[in-house]
C-alpha cells in the first residue's frame, strides 16, 4: 500500500528534498534570491524527534559536566601553582634581602681592607725612616 499524501508531506527527508528543488519564496509567493537580505530562514537542518532531542540534551549535559569537572580540576591545579609561586616569591624576597646584606658586608670589608693596606704602607714608611738612621749608624761603627 502506498503512503498517504500527508505522510509524504511531513516526512522530513522528502520535505527537505522538495524544499531544495523549489526556489525560496517570500510571504507573497515571490521568489527570493538566496543572498537577499529578505530571506530569514534557518539553514537546512533535519527536524528532530523529541527522543533525538533528549539524547542530544543528555549528551550536551554530559559534555557540560565533563567540562565543568575539567575546569574545576584546572582551577585547583592553578590555585596550587599560585600558592607555590607565592612561596617561591617569599623565599626569593628573603634571598634578595640576604644577598643585599652580604653585598653590604663585603663592601665594608673591602673598604676596611683598603684602609688597612694604606695604614700598613704608612707604617712601613715610618719603620724605614726609624731604621734608616740606626742602620746607617750601625754601618758606620762596623766600618771604623
């Protein structure tokens, strides 16, 4: 037995084939160019039955849950990294402070060393001045 005309009209696959073969029309039955701004129809899509929509909604819901779970784990991981970075920043700050203190102490030691070297040179000159007359006097006694 052949399907009734009503079945043929509401069958989505057959209806889409008919719609594709027929030029688009506006409300008055006039043909509308496909790029015309007056054409306000949605792109060709197969209408879905309620069961298919439920499957799609369920799959979308599942994908949304997976995405939420992934985002939540990423957020936790990011928070852990943020804490580690903050701890490293604290340690780095402490090390920078210690380094500055060590540099200041080193500079003080360098200044003290230079001061002591200058004082040593000065004392050597004084000692040479003191020893020279005594040395010359000793030489004079030995040669006589």
